[in-house]
């Protein structure tokens, strides 16, 4: 696959637009999701066309090279901009870091391009955004897409990179019933559970509430494991006790932060906290929860305390920002050993 395909190649004749899907954002999640989606669509009908777009051109090139190696003859192209991707495809999926990137890709790229399309093409265009971002930003973007005569749903995911790779993600969908029905067969190629949470923004509201719990849960598990081992308990014994008691949760029984505490499993702590869900992303999600809670006038004191501590962790140990967020245990341990102060 050539580094950059020409504009006309990407667009193709307008009759091809209906058979084409664009995927914008080929990061840790998007790469795996696009791979599952395209490979299954290709298996279903090999005349389908695929378009990928990323702010880092090498990511799109790498994706295309891998894909054509696996599926020789696949019609896959690189769009250099979201405008190109929108002109090329009737279905557009975005998987970007957060609100600023979605604002830029939709308000500066996708929406103005939709406005310029002939009415029938705009009306047949469907956007799915799987990014975790602010609820009000998602709603404003969906409104802009609707005003440009197209449809959009928010469909953030749960399940992480492992779920993205295995196509077992849960999609939490916000939008109209018609939008949900249109999204379902597409999302089913990348995930297992597809839940209609309510109108536009509802998928994100559900995702943010889930991650509010998760961020606090992982932190308190780190605290309990640190306290228990300080009191002389074997981490494996303590984990086994909690896993079969009322303190049981995903953070202790699956994502345990202490090496060797789960002898039968292999959480990120066994690999120096590599892989998993980055602390920087959890910090972002705790911020999304604080923002939406402030707008709703809803108290989230534990969430705010956890957000402050994740922020301190990333500031004082930037190398933990891209590690799994269970490394908060490592941070707390270091705070204890060095006698540092916790800001939260
Ligand atoms: P990532 O940073 O690995 O990927 C984001 C991709 O978007 C990158 O390839 C980046 O180059 C691209 N991008 C950024 N700005 C762009 C632009 N303007 N135009 C085109 N491409 C652009 O992030 P990720 O881990 O894939 O996460 C994506 C989203 O999924 C985030 O909202 C995250 O919170 C959410 N999420 C992630 C996980 C996880 O385990 N990683 C789990 C659940 C949800």
C-alpha cells in the first residue's frame, strides 16, 4: 500500500459511497475495532470498500499494509483528512482520544463536508462515535450532524484493548431508536453486547458513570492491598479473602495491582503495568465525570478525590501515565516508602 493515496482513489465514483465504510482514529482501540469490522465486512462481500484516516499517517499506512497482507484484493484506501473520509463513505466511525479531537474532526471536517453533499447522499450518511468524551460535546456534535441532514449515535465502549481485539466489546449507545437499529449490525461486528441507553449522549452518560466507579474502585483496592501487606498479610491470601468476601470487585479479582497476588491470572502488574487501560485515560474519564456532575449539580466527592490523586500520580511520575491505572498501587507504595504527601 502506497503511503498516500490520491484523492480521486479515495472518493471513487459516488455510487461506491454506499458500499464504503470509513474508520477515523486507529489507536490502540480503533486499530483492533477497524480490523474486525473490515475483515468481517470483506468476508461478507469482497466488493466492499474501506477507508482509514488518522492524524498520524504512519498509523493508517501500517493498518492498510497489515490488512492487505491478510486480505489480498481488499479495496482499502487512506483518507488524508476527515473531509476525504466523509466524501468517500456513507458510514463513518470515529474512535478518538476525547472532546477536543471530536470537536475538531466533526465541526471542522465531517459536518461542513456533509453540508456540501447532495441531499440524498447526506441523508444516507450515518456516523457512529465510540470515543469517551463529554456528554454535552457529544450532544452538540450529534445536533450538528442532524442539521447537516445525517444521522449519528454515540457508542462508547467497555472491554478495553483485549475486548476490541476479540470483538467482545460492550457498546453503550445513545441516540434515536432508528439510529440504534442502524448501528446494531455494524457494532455487532466489533462487539458482543449492544445496549440502547437512551437518547443522544445517554451512551456516554452510562460509560462515564461506570468509569467513575472503576477509577475509585481500583484506587481503594490499591489502598487495601498496600495496607494489608504492610500489616503482614500475604498479597495472594488477602486477594483470595477479598475475592470471596463483600469487597470482591473486578479490580481485586481480575485487575489486581500486586504482582503474584492472582497466581492463576496475568493482570498488567505482572508485565510492569504494560497494556490495560492507561492512567492518563482514567484521569481523563474522572475529569469527564467531574464536569458532567458539576453541570448536573450532583456531588461526586470520592470521584473528585480519586481524580486529584490520579492527577498527582501523573504529574509526579509521568512514566505511569501510559501504564495501566492499577499502577496507582505502585504510586501509593512509593508515597509510603518516601514519606511523601497525598494531595487528595
Ligand atoms: P489512542 O490515543 O491510542 O488512539 C487515538 C487515535 O486517534 C490515535 O491513533 C491518534 O493519532 C488519532 N487521532 C487523534 N486526533 C486525531 C484527528 N484529529 N484526526 C484523526 N485521528 C486522530 O486512544 P485509544 O486507547 O484507542 O482510546 C480511544 C478512545 O477509546 C478514548 O476515548 C478512550 O477513552 C476510549 N477507551 C479506551 C480504552 C482502552 O483500553 N484503551 C477502553 C475503553 C474506552
